[in-house]
């Protein structure tokens, strides 16, 4: 069961928190301009819209999604 406190935490990640969660999950170098919680997917993942500066590609601010998965007290992140 996901408690109310855990739900509140999982729906209020900051852009820095998402970058840390990605780093712990094996993704390095993530940096975001903004992060906005969108909702919970049908698979139970917590979906965030993120913006980031694409310095390796277009040189513009791009938009993407980060997905958090909660499993027995552990949070993992993926693109």
C-alpha cells in the first residue's frame, strides 16, 4: 500500500529530485530546467513532464518525461 505521505512525496518531486532519482537509477548527467507532475500511468508509474537544455543536439530547450516507480519503499526513475 502507498501511504498518503508517500503519495505526497512521489507527486511533489523537484527538478533536482528527479535528477537525483535518475542518477541513483544509473542515468548520469541529467539536469532539468523544470519539472511538473502530470499523473499516474496505467502501469502505476508517476509521470513528470521535464524541460531541459539540449546542448548536445538542438541547442534549444526540449521537453521530455520522467517516470518514477515505487516498489516496497524504493523509488527508481526512467525516461
